[in-house]
């Protein structure tokens, strides 16, 4: 007798087409409703959805910071360019007003400290300024005893803690250093102007024979050697700085057995002081060193809490006094004039 059922029984055997086969085909586990996913599937989808906003927010912040950095960099560059342009224009205008020719633009640097931050705090941390030489020496009717001096030698200015005063054009340097080298040609021109046809030359027969025909720097002995009357004698002077003032020590010299008159050496000292800017040092600056180099006499000046307006006013007063006393302009170092 055949005992097989006439119809297939619903069982878990996939070979018989039972319920397990249909559930797997539908993508769910046996005994779990269709609207409930298998464990782990939903949690993975939920975790992925929560991570994406965090990564997107990080990217947005990174892009924002990068944009701000670029904006600040451009603003810093723009501020430096603007201030540099203003200083250069001021120097060029000053040179044009004095009749001097400037062959190259000044070099202006602000150091590594941010200028924008300094401006916000009311202080420019650092200023480095190189002024090119505008010196020009000519002679009236090619007469070497009648030199005409225009312009000034090159100057290097370093200042820190520049504080502009609100509501005015004035400013104050916390520290200010000025360095320049006076060439022999400028010293010789000043010496000739002061010794030619001077009262000292008229008063002494020996002084009448004395003319300065050349100046030679002597770095080894730290002295300036003066050639007298074409080389018949030499006179040596040594620059020294004492108490913020520059002085010249004269070593004795003789001509034809006669001592060089004291009146002549005195005027020689005065003319050298004028050439070196001793008579033109504005308020707030003092000499710190005087060094004889191959190129002439290197001078360094320093000031603390230098008020630019007071310094400028004192320089203008000295210029007016010299113009009245000499009847002609003399060399005025740009190193002692505010560039901006």
C-alpha cells in the first residue's frame, strides 16, 4: 500500500519547497516578520548616517580657516605695501624739494612681526630703512676751493616700537639707530669751505701756505690723514666719541719747521665736525661710535623715546642758523630726518 501523501507537506526542508525556502527568497530569517530587518543591518545604516555630518563639519571648518588665513595674509601684505609706498614717496618728495637726485628707491622692511597686529595695538614693532646716497659735489667755475655740496651719503635707519600719535602727524620711536659713512670727498669739501680765505689764514703767514689737498682714511690707525699743500706735510686726526659727542684729536704736524697754527687746526676740527653732522645732530640722538673705514668715517647714532616732531624742529632750526651764517646750504644728513 502506497503511504506517500498526495500533497507536499509544509516543512522546513527547502527541497520540499517549505516555508524556509520562501522566507530566504524574501530576504528574511525564519520566524521573523517581514517588516523587521535582520539584526545588524539597521545599526550599520544608522552609524553611517551619523558619521557623515561630523566629517562634513570638519571639512567646512578647515576650509573656513584656510580662507581666513588667506584674507589675513593679503591684508598684511596690503598694509606693508601701503606703508612702504608712503615712506618711499615721502623720501622722494623730500629729495626733490632739496634739489637732490635719488637714483634708486629706498629699501623698507618691517621685520617678521605682523604689522596688522601692531597697528591694532598702536605700535609698529620694527622698521628698517635704507636710504640711497644723493650726494653730489660740484665746484664754482671749477675752483676746488669753492665746493657746492648737495644731497647726502647713504643712510641706514633701524627703529623699534614706532608709536603714531592719534590726531597728529607725530610719532615716537622707542629705539632709533642711525648709521652712515661720510666719504673723504665730503669731508674735503667741508674742510676747504671752512679754511679757504678764513680769518685764520689772513692772520698767520704760515696759515696762508696751508691748503688741504687730500684726505686719506687710515683704518689701521683709526685716523684721518690730511695731505697739506700737495704733500709737503701731513696732519693726522683721530675721531673719538665721548659722552655722546664726537671729537677730533689732532696729532702735531710741522711745515718747514713751523708748527701748524692752532687757529688752523681748530677750524679743521670744526669743519670735520660739520661734515660728520656733529653740528646737525637733532634732539634725541647721540653719537655712539665713530670708526674709520676704507670708505671714510662710519658714524652710528642712537636715541631712546625719540620724538619725531621735536627732532625735526631742532634740525630745521639748525639748518636756518647755518644758512644765515654761511650764506649757502650745507650738507644735511638725511639720516637725521624722519623719512615718514
